[in-house]
């Protein structure tokens, strides 16, 4: 048996990269994860090799898989409701969190803008913004991220579920009091938009290389974030 050679810059085998690209492009085009048999057919792999590629991509943090091996998250896309809908001209997506929902219009080349909708976790007030690639949306709402970046992948589903948008800082404080959580990072919509704008650049292309920690920290600084929450002193 010939062993696949991993790309030294990405750590992904050619089979894994072809599966990754198929999954991401399916999400971008349809808003849904492809069926495993369709991935196998499109990539020329058998189902066993396809399953191996899924596990490889999960280990390398390109996918988040559920208990039965289904795709839960392929950031910025989600396969179910993570509190954010993103409505384009032809496609409806689930955004994996506030960060991801604001990123989708920047990532999908056919969408110059999309309607991002959610509700405030504290008071359930509905909110919606047209998020474009040109300028941040106007609004006085704030984003609150609960889990520091150093621990995002300890339980990534929990992390994504708690990257939300609130009416105001007072709603953040009310939610923290009600849930017993400690305050994370709070910032405005313009900062959220800048954070999302380029974070996933290239993810629909091949090969895709995830940022190293130092590169991620530089990116956070450039968009206006600071402090130990983001790994910045």
C-alpha cells in the first residue's frame, strides 16, 4: 500500500485536501454539507478512505464532527442552528457564531452582502444587519466572546455557541449575572466586521494553510483587539 504524502505546509494529505475542498465548496454553494457518498464519488475515493479523510480533517481542525461522524462545523459554516442565519441572494447559511456569520459574505465570492440575523441572548430581542464587503454594518450592539482564544478548541462547539451579539453592554452584564459566567471580550460591530473580514481568506481555494499562532496574534492586533483574552499582552 502506498502511503499518501502530506503537504509539509498544511499537514494534509492530497486525499484530505480534496475532501476538504469538496465539503467547503458544497457549504458555500448550497448552505449544506455534502453527503459522504457524494464526497467519495466526486473525489474518487472509496467510503473507507473518505472516512479517513474526515477524521484527518477533524484532527487538523478543518472540520468539527459529531458523534456519528457528521460535519457539525466547517468554519465559518455550520450544519445546524448556532444562533445565526446568513441569507444571501440565492443561499441560506447557518453561521457557526457571530465571527463566522459576519465572515460568510467576505468568503463567498458570489455574495457582496448578506442579511445576518440573530437574537440577543439576554432579552431575546431580534437583530439583523446587512453585512457587506465594503463597510461595517451600523449598529450599537456589541459582541461578547466568552472563551479565550487559548481555549477555543477545548470544546469548540461550546466556544462557538458563546460567541454572540447582545443589544448592549447592559444585556451582556444581565446575561452574565443570570448564567454565572465570567465576562469575556466585548467589542463593537465594526471590530467584529474587521475580525471576520479576512480571517478565512483562501478557505475555498487549495491548498489552504491555517494560520500559525504568531500570525493569528498579528491579525488580532491589526483588527484592533488587545489583551490576554486574545493571547496579546
